[in-house]
């Protein structure tokens, strides 16, 4: 039951994008079209789901026993970069159209603060266990993907709306992001993931 609550909490109440605004750059940059937004969302789900347990294992079975926990931030970033390279090679080989539509934003997942933030929240701040970290990684990725897909759907509809000239582009996107964040904050208080930490 705890795993389900952590996944649900990561999607709704602790949505890494809409409650902490981590990962806002690719959120605004890629959410112009539904296809590229959903592709980026799937990539973030994969990277976050794989990164959290990998970094948890590295921290608890290599860094802590060797007494080199001070290297954890560097190791986390290297692990994220490796997994993003795997995703990039896969997309370039099997999904070339999606690879070209994501452009520079795909390699930017490496420095996407949502990925590193998820790792730091789960492992360093909340001290979640292994399965809880896996659940939070998956839920956090799904929450980020849900937010960018919703944003893409709204922005596609807004192409035909009479928006004032000064608000077109990033202006209206930030207003929509703020309204979405307010709606997700409405779920706060239901599930607090830090309560599941050790």
C-alpha cells in the first residue's frame, strides 16, 4: 500500500514539476507539440525510474561502505548522464523522427534539475528505502510527463484562441503553468512522501 501511495503522491501532491518547478526549461521548450511532449515525458519516466534505484544502490553499497559519501553528488550526475546517453542512442536508432523533434532538449535531460532533484529528494533528504525510491522515481516521472502532456494539449488548443499579442509564446505558457501548479497544489496535504522515509 505504501508503494501505491508514494507513486500517487509523486504524481499529484509532490509533482516535481508543478510543486517545486524543477525541470521547467524543457517543460516550456518542448510542450509546443503533443508528440514531442509525450516523447520527452516517456524519456523522463525512464531516466527517473532507472536513476533513483541505481543511485540508491551505489550510495548504500559502494559510497557509504567505502566512506566516500562526499562523492555522491558527482556520482549521481554521472549515473544520470549515462542513462540519458542510453535513451538518446535508443531514440536515435529506433525513433529518429522523435529524436529530431526533441532536438537539444533530449541531451538536456542530463542537466534537467527535475532528475537530480528527484534523486536528492528521495535519497538524501527523505531517506527513502530501495522500493520506495523506485516508486518515487516512477511516480515522479509519470507526474512530470503528465504535466508536460497536459501543457502540450492546452498549447495546441491555444493556437486557435484569440490571445493578446504580448502574451503569445512563453508568456501564456507561464500563465498556464502557474494555473496548473495551483490546481496540483490543491492535492497537497493528502499524501506527504517524506513521511515514508527512514
